[in-house]
C-alpha cells in the first residue's frame, strides 16, 4: 500500500513539472529538482555489478531529487554500451526473432557526449546503427537525445546524469521511448539504469511492451572534436523552441468544454500525447505512461506522417529553387525503370506525390477505380519483398515488379508506400543532376529549410548500403521528430512556406494545400463524420462544417496507428500521437477538426 501511495505521489509531482521538462532540452545552471526525496535508483544500486531491478519505477526518479545541486564533475568523452537482454513485460515476446535478431536485447553501441550548463548533450542525434561486433544480436537501433547532469548529497563524490532515448529499427517506423541514468566522476561511471515505458504503433514486433534493466557501460574521457561548434549549435537549438504551455492553460484560455471532443471516439488507452498550437503557442498534454509522465520531450516514430514531412516538403523546396516545372518531371528520367510494362512512361513527380501513379499493389489488386480500397495494401509477398529489401538497388527493383492499373497515371488515388519511396529516389537523383553527385535531398532540407525554422536535428531512416555510402532517404516512413519539430513544419505550411520573410517552399503550391475548396482525388472508402475525404500532395483532406453550414476542407497528415497533424484556419494546428494499431478511430481527425471549429469557427 505504501508503494502505491508513493507511486501516486510521484505521478502527481511529475505532472506538475512536465511543462518545464518539455519546454526545453536543457536546464539552467541552478538545478531544477523534482521536489522528491531520493528513494528510487539510489547510488548503492547503480554501483552494484549484475544488479537486476525488480520492475520499472516512476519516471520522476530519473530527474533531479529535492536536494539536488549542480554537477560536481564535467563530462566529456565516449560511452560504449554493452548489449544486454532486457527484462520485459510481457516476459515472453511473441516476436522473439526477426531476421535472426532479437527484440529483447538492448543494443550495444557507442556515443560521445558532453555537458553544458546542466545539460548532457550527445554529439549525434541521428539514428545510431550499431557495429555488428557491438550490437549483440539486437533488433534495435537507437537515437539519443539531450538530458541533464546534477549532483545529490546522498551520492557522495559522484555526479548524476540522465537522458532520453528511442529504440527503433531502420526498416520500421515505430518508436519505443526510454530514459536512462547513471553516476559519473572525472574518470568512470556507474552501471546505467534504463526503462522503456511508451511507444507508437508496432508492426513486425507485434507486442506492446515495457522493458527495463541495468547494464555495463565503458566510459572513456576524451576531448571531443569541434566541441566549441557543438556547444554553440546546442545553445542556438535550445533558444529556438516554440513557446510552450501546459494543456490546462489552453482550457483556461478557450474553455474546457471546447476541448472535450479532441480525441473523438478513440480508445483513451491508445493515446500517447496531444498538443495544440494556437496563436503561436504550443499547448501540450504530458506523454502519459504507466509510470508517470515521460520526463523529457520524446521523439516519436510517426510512420506515414513522414510522407508529408519528407518527400512532399522536399518537392516543395525543389520547386521553389528550380521552378514549378519540377512537378512535371518524369520518374523514368531519374530512375532506371525495370518494369515489364509501360505504365511508368508518363508518371510525373506530381502524380507520385498525389499517390496517382496508376501502379497496383499486386496482381490481385481491384481494377475498379471506385471499388476496393484506396489504401492499396495487401500485406503479402510483393509488399514484404520491398519492405525488407535493404539497399536502394534492391528496394527500387522491387518497386517495378508490380503491374499497372488500366487507367494510367494522374486519375485514381491508390495509397502505396512504394510510391513515396520511388519518388524520394527520383528527387534525390534529380538534385544530383543540379548540384553534383554528393548532393542529398535530406541534407539539403536540413540546411535550407529545417535549420532555418529551428529544427536542428531530423533523424530519418535510409537504405542500408554495404559499401558504407550514405543510404537513400526512405521517404515513405521513418521520420523521428519531436512535437516541437512537427509544430514548426506545420507552421511553415500554415505560413505558405515563408519563414522570417524568406520563401522556403513554393508558395503557390502550398496555397493549394491550404485551400478550403474540394481538391485532389477522392477516397471512396475513407470518410469522416462530415463526409468523404480527398488526397493531394501527400495531404489528406477532410470536410468540415464552417460558418452557416458551408463545407470547408482541412488538410492533415496521418501516420499508422493514429499519428495526426491537422492544419486548420485561424492559426490553429492539432497534433496527436497514438498507438492505436487495431482501432481505426485513433486515425480519425474529426475530433481535432471539431475542436478547432469550436475554438474559432472556420470561415470559407
């Protein structure tokens, strides 16, 4: 009973503190503590070899305790993690072995980190693909995000650190959010305690699971190259965050009753996190877990929201740089087409971004343009052969093995991951013809679009290339943003591709995305409470009732499991991260759209 009371108390304290944790990746020199006494993850446990925690603890235990002070030691060097089998709930995963790799194994890997003004900063925020000698047969790769450093009187002559991370796999689009902590001094560190407590919708690893454990890590203090530049970049990143406030402030501003339908009819157990951007402020609900609110700003695997954030955004940038004629370029001129039919002959970049290539999913696809499913998935041999292909050459070859529909390109919408992938290949190859063989579309986007709007790191999956060359962006899924990242992308679209007086995206085309008129290709089997949806330029378009009952259309991004970003009139953007694999109600944007309409009625 005492443990239950303590857990409830910890959860309450965390909910009071989550706003400051989410507003920034850093803490100031004066330590912000949790207001709790250190009773979990004590120093004696972290210093034990082969210690096995019985279960996860409340997430607040990974943050500074009540009597915390600034760190006693500086941190600069490389950590080498040892692959270790995780304790999990459920204890036995249904997905025990995938391609000979084990989802129950925490991967071994290396990461360099340094401290700065109370923050623990990883040198890389990209996807870390472990060296096979370190990986230990783990299914997972990992992304590390900034954490904190501090000290506590009960730790004697040690300082303490914690950081959030994401376990993911570079073929999939899901994320498993975790947090880790350890003690350190100038020469060594303790064992590392970790737990994984939240996730987005799974696919190959079918289990929804939590995991925890304690593992050995080797610390090598050493100077980090370009440290001054890394520090400067982190300081710039830290001040570029959007203004953030807790969800209750939005309730106070607009009235709680206007927000009651935000999640529609979805199962509340599928919800991971909500946010709403209104008049330039992001109002955030905490990322709730079974062990209290997640203590850091999470990165999420958003699955097919990637289609709107990567190939669509890239095409809009290329059109701004090289002219609107980019939309009319043909796929076949930038990718070697190996299909045994001529269906690709006239397929343009615009056809691909509209999901209207005229290509089928398999030989069994329904050839009635108004029949079958517009989401053209048959999860079988043809799809999995493409999905599991590792290199760009192998993946591209699989794209061209499916037949063409009889109607040709540009006429009927059929939603296909392979379409967005091959568009990404074509865009990358087009850029090389303009800027040289080393040019890369995602590098271009980070430099010319994302960093200018305040997104300094944008982990994205790529193909695996055996020769060590940089892989091709997958484009169909595999983007791992924070809520802050997504909000900034949404605001850029809402501002017609302009930021601080600079036109970053092709304005006239962004205006078509924001149009309230009926546009795009119909999705005969996809409806909301207000009627049929349409699709154009990697955005879904849902009808809504505006003033005096007039129908207006609202663009939104959507990803597997119910990940949504709805870009509404009147400076409003709705965000939802969900893990509703089997519940399609999580993917319905109607609740978010209706909420926006209640706050400020849509005008046509």
